C-alpha cells in the first residue's frame, strides 16, 4: 500500500524520508504513566521536586545523543568487608557519579557549541543541576537506575520527528512541571493543547517571527516552532525557522535552563532565549521585530519583577502587580507601536483582567484600546492550570498597531470555551478524553470547532458571541452570549450552587455560606 504525503510540494532527501517512515510510536497514556512512576523513583532517591524537571530533561537530552553511563563500579563481593574495602567501594561509586555527570555535561557542551550564550547556559545547567547536592550525592547504582528508566520507559515514546512527537515531548515537561506547582501554587504552566490553540489562531507559519517575553519552560516556543516547521518544504527552510524565527525571554534562571533544554530536545541546537526581565530587553525586542507574541505573564509579579517607574505608582501597601499581568501586555504593545507595525498578541490572563475588577485594570484596558484592537477573548475551562495555579483564566487576542476604534474592525469575538474534553485525574492532572463513538480525541474535535467559530465569527447560544466593546466593558462571553436553556440540567443547577458556596468559603464568608445552605435546604424540604 502506498502512503501519500498529501501536502508535499518539494521532494525531500532520503534521510528525511527514512526519519518519517521509521519514526517511533507515540503513546501518550503510557508516557504519562511512566512519567508519574519516574517521579516516584526520583522521590525515592532523594531528588528534590525543584530539581526534577530540569534533571530529567538534561538526562533525557544526553541519552538522546548517545550518553554512555554503564560504567562498572568495581563492586567488592563478599559477605564481610573490611573498612578499607568499604571505603574503596564508596570511592568507586563517587568516581562513577562524577563520570556520569561529566558525560552529561560533555553532551550539552557539544550540542550548544554554536550557541552565542553557550558559556552562560552550560554554567547555569552545571551549577544548578549537575553540581547540586542531591545529584552530587546520588548513589552511582541509583543514578544508573534513573538513566535506565528514562532510556527504556520515556525515550522510546518520544518521536521529535513528527508533530505528534513534538506534542508528546512537551506533555512530558508539563507533566513534570506540575510537581513544581505543589510548592508554588502561582506557577501557571500552559497546557500543551492550549499552546496549540493559541499558535493556530495567531497564524504562525515558516515566515513568522515569534516572541514569548515570559517563556517559562518554552511551551509556546516549542509549539510555535513545530507549526512553523510543518509549513516548511525543505530542510533549509526548517533550519531558518530554528535559527531566526523563535525567540524567548525568561526571568527565573532555573526555568530558563528548562526552556533551553526543552528546545534542545526538540532539535533546536541554537535556542535564542535570553535570561532576565523582559523589561530590560526593549531594544532587543525591537531588533527581532516580532510578528506574533505569545505569552502567559506572571499574575502576581512582585515589585522586584517590574520597572521602578511603574511600581512607584503603587499604593505603599501594594505587594503584587495590581493589573495581574496586564501591564506586561501593555509594555509589549507599546514596543510594537514604537516600531510602527501591526502584530498579533495572544495572552493568557486571569478572568479578573477581562472583568476589570480594579481601577488599575480598567484604566489599562482603556489605554490598550487607544492604539490596539481587541480581536477576541476566550473564556477557558476551570482549573486549566491544574494542579499548578488555581486561577480561572481567559485568552485575549489583540491586533497591535491598529486602533480599536478603526471603523474597518469587526466586532470583538467572544468564546465561552469551557469544555475542552479534558478531565481531572489523580496524579496525572487534566487528561485528554477519547470519543467512544469515533475513537478520536475529543480535544481534536473541540479545537476545530473553537477555531471555526472564531474564524467565521459566529454567534452560537451558550458558546459564542460578537459584540462591540470599550475599555469600560466586561471582556467576557458570559456578558454577551445568549443562554441555550434547552441544554441546562439539574446537575448544572447543582454545580452552580456548589461553585457559589465554594466561592463564599474560599473568600472567608463562612457565615454567609452557612446561611445560604440553610436557606437552600429549607426551600427543598
């Protein structure tokens, strides 16, 4: 049977076809299960949560490029060992640990040999991971056990030569990052399917220059690169995408290291990611001249994360950004307007930014619309970042460099996109569901519907609306869409009541919640 590549327009070389038709099989369910088991193994061997993602990513990268780690430990046999023999055996193990770490470092150095920031990146990965106490003290046999597990239980399921493989590898990082979330509930790592949706609606292709000024682990960068590579016809075009189209900035040096590793694993040996605050890279952002900005800024940024001229305007008791991340959007929008071009910006923000729950947010919304257009806002599923941050989020899409008041602008599209086909599952986060009738991913079908509604700007009761808005208005679909009452059930009613009571308790209104429950019970007696 002949397998045709429908969209092919240019003949590939033989190596590319070999990679395409001999690729490894992807298995998301097995991958998630094995990743969870690996986390338990790391816990058993004393690797701290904050190290796990970067450590595993670094090991995976080295193994992918041929790391040799089966080094004999010269174990001394015998039921009874002298003190000298025990010391010799411990020294052998220490030497093996050093040899493995040196091998990993050598692989990283070779991969980054052409990178302009090679020394800084190697130093960061070496000091923060390979030279960390947990890794230095890791028993040699346990170290080899971890590497064997990664090589046999993780690597076989990763195929970075196909789109599916790219998605699966990013899933690996998101799965591990959820464990970091236990110790920092403010970390909102973007799920892979949401990055995919945002990259598609902004139209990223092989010619698009993409920037993520708060790139975190590199989820947007990886997904944007994947879509751009899909649009390429030749290997030269692919190399051009990797070399000159994907840019990132990350403040946290540990997460920056993870983003670098993520891009390396995805085949980009020269990741262009800067470490530091995006507010210090204004000239660099102008230089790269982005066409699409994808971002998920910090929602509770502290004073040290933001420019002094902005934090000086805060109330003296204000500890965190009162705009909940919207200030980052305005900063990037202003840079694009200074360049004098139009660009697309898609950003994840708390629903509070769309509502305008403070004067700071409302004022910034109005400022944004003076020179930019609010193209769309999508209300996303509850707990989209579970098990990390618990905030309810929305995705806003702006056309930068075009006034919202421009008469040629269509009305803003609003999507009530609360159902994405994922369900919470213990220890695994939100897991993709399969349609029992079609055997296909529910998300694939849902995403197609989401995109079509947005592209055609359709109003569907209970799902979408189009409306002309200003900075004073709510930027949420719930304010403008019509409710499809025929689809409401008793369970929907009960869930709404439960959500309201949970909200009262969460906000500390215990007495009000108690009175509400009493009233609710009395009405149904």
